[in-house]
């Protein structure tokens, strides 16, 4: 269930137009729709907030004890890019909650992470640690910035590597792969024609039967993700996210 919420959040993160409110649904082959996400992006002067709320539905909701997640990235805007100052993650299921609070200090180039766990409202863990890497981006700000950081398709595929706060399970590493011109036919067949950006996000984590967690994504000229696919999973087919 943790992996499903991660997928929903990643699918819905690619949106970089100002002051947006978009909903997504995630379905998995014959199992139908398994989750929903709401994405809000707001800017005020040089400040921004990205707020994503994801939840499971149907049978998955029951199996996951009504698991929900909320991710909030707050920071400032510099040279047209989102620079994260803090990243917060709230997770709840059953009688348990978990909160992760990341604070990014750009002057000292350090990141601290606080974890608070509760059961039945009682704190059972409260610890703070320093991450072994620094980045101006958290997971949400990086995905919002992605179309500004990558090039358009060319004769050869291009791979971009970034660090992101919140991705410490893979040592902060995120890969974005822009397909070559010869590969674009397949991307357009799978994701639809007429979009501005086509690329693959690789999170380097095993997701269901996908060893590296590779997502094919299309983004329109307004910066909104229209469709994302995690393909050919064992037994059930493709995992698909579509804007509602």
C-alpha cells in the first residue's frame, strides 16, 4: 500500500502552471481505480506552496486501513524555479500517524529530517537526523521544475540525474530520461499525441513488478500532466494515472 501512495503522488506531481488545482485517478488493470490525488499549486510574490493529498479507495482503502498521505513543499522562487525551504509528509492509517519534516538550510547546504510517530494520539518516536546530502529540491519541487531542467527530444536519448530531499531511500537520486526522436512514436502511442513534453521518470525503487520504478509521462503546454504509465506489471497489466 505504501508503494501505491508513492505512485499516486509521483504521477500527480508533474504540474508547474501557477495557482492550479487538479485531480487525478489511478487505476491498475482489471482491479480498476485504486487511488485518487488532489494537487494544489499556489504562488504569492516570490513564495510558493505545493500541496498534494493522496488517498486509497475501494478494496485498497480497506486493506491499507484507510491510508492517506499529504505532502507539502514550501519555498521561494528564483530564476523561474522552485527552491524548497521545507518539505513535510503526513501519513495516517488505522490508529497510527507518521510525520516527516525536512528543513533545508541553503546557507550551510544541510538538510535536517525530523520523524514523529504516534499511535492512538500518543507520541512513540520523535527523532531528528541530518541527511547525508543537500539539494535545493525536494521531490515535489524537482518534479515541478523538471520541464525547465530538461531538453526536448533529439536524435539521441538523454538522461538527467538529480538529487531530491525526500528520496533518501535511493540516496536522493532521481533520473529523468528524455526519449530520442525515434522513440517518440511509442511514447505518443502510449500517452497520446500533441503534448509538449514526453519523458520517463526513474525513481530507482522496486514498484510492484517493476524493478526500477520507471514511469512514462506526458505533460501539456500548460505544464499539467495528462497521463502517466507504469507498464506491463505482473498479472494485472499497466498502472495508469489520468487527469480527471
